[in-house]
């Protein structure tokens, strides 16, 4: 059964919501670091303390994802319910914080309708919430069984969303049933994309991320992460498979498009190359506590791996990429500002705040 679920049409008590607090604290004092990482034209100075805050006031568990809004503010989502959302300026000063109920706060996407910015928060506990940038909730998409997309007992743990050119909402059920779910901008279910978990062209090994790729000629496309398969998969907006971009050794998170390039956090390096469909290799043969950032051009060629080994090709084939410097633990997302500086969010990294990589 199709339905639209609008927060203003139901009581907050029925959703377990409470008032959202806002805090402001003094500016942190980022330290300058001399480390330069990266390769070719994509090298960066590490500012490891850029996002550090007072943990007694604004704690974090995992800094999952970050976006930049139309005002140039950097908005981060995490899973600490003291303050799921942190809003920084580019200097590392905290401007605002809110969110006290997203225990699985994981995915964060920004969409502008032509006049205003909106956020889409993926909570891996089973919902996707559309909000204003100051935390007012506007819409909630719940378990897909409510829309006729899943059986009631199917797992639904959404990890990412992306908004199409017409406002359609694409949800990556990366920790659940590994489909991409397409809804209208009003929350009406359209279709499932892919065939769930597996090694086929239309299947995913952890559909962790999704984005809309407007680069190149022709219609925009979907880029979908298949993290354990070390690749991104390209689909049409209506769900037809087009190609895979294979990144040996790199357990990539969501793809982030900025100008002509694609950026992604790499959560782990693999110990051996994983070959999709090869029973002699295992998709979870990971090197724990590793991670780096990878940067690709519009053709899918790897250009630089800040924190990782330099991309190399033999006979046109990209060789395995692994962590080279112990700077990061589990890079979960990358945000790119207008000066092409990077902001790196990390999972399971001793409650680390975001790190800034200054383009040099």
C-alpha cells in the first residue's frame, strides 16, 4: 500500500520525537600539520584537529557523513544523540548542533529545491527523514513494507540517499536488503532497483552509497556503491545496469561528485584482490583499522589516494590500492568545499571529529 508520511500530519509523540535543542560553543583551535599526502595534482596538508570540540558539551561517537550547504556551512551527521548534527564554518568553528533521536544517524544528503536547502538523514534503525537545515522534520519514509516494496520481516537499514533532478528520492538499503528504493519527492514508492545482495551485475555487496552523476553527455545516472566488491556500479535513473568501476583493494563508501571528479572515503583496504563472482576470493578479507581517500576522474581513472598507495595501472588495469600512511581509521565520507579542500569523516576512529585536508 502506497502512502505519504508527513511529520506535520502526525503527532510527534507517535514517533517518539521530542523538542530539538540547539547549542553554540566557543571556536576550537585547529592545529597546523606539516604532513602532505596525496598524489599528482591532488595533494593535501593534513589539519587533524580542525573539527575538534569540547567533548563534554558536543560529543561524537562516529562522524558518518558531511555536506556543504548553499551558505558554505559544513553539516555533519553522526550517531551520538546528544547532537546528531554538527554545523561548522570552514575555520572549524561550531555554528550550531541539533538532533537527539537518530541513534543510527548514518547518511546525510543535501537537496536544494531552487530556493531552500533541505537535508535527508538516513537512520539505520529504519527510516529516512527529510528536515530543514535547522532540524525541523518534514517527512519520514519508514519500512518499505508500508509501501508494498518489502515483506514485513525484511531487513531495512538505510545508509544513504540521493535526490534526482525531478526530486525523486533514491534510498540505498546498504545494511539491510541491498536494494535501491525510488520514491517520488512526496514519498510515494516507485520501484526497487537491483536484485538485492549477490555478485551479479544487478546485485550489490553492501549497497552503502548512492549519488546522481550529472557529468558527461546524456542523461544523469545513478552511481551506487558495492562496497565489499570494491566498486561503484552505474545505473540509469530507472534502474538499468550500465557498468562497474572497479577499485581493487578499496572498500569505498559513498561516491561524492565535485566538478569533474569523484571522491570517496575508503573504509578499509583489502588483504587480497576480490574478484566478483570468484569463489576463491572473499569480499570481507579486510585489513582492519585501515582507510584512505580515493579520487577518480570523470572516466573512472584513479588519480590520487590521500593516505593510501599511489594509483598504478598495468596494461590498463588498476592495481590493488591499500593504506600507505596511518593517518585515518575507516574513512566513511568526504566533503569537498568550493576551494577543493576535503573534510573527512571517520567511523570507529576513537570518537574522532572530522579532519580537514587543505589542497596544496
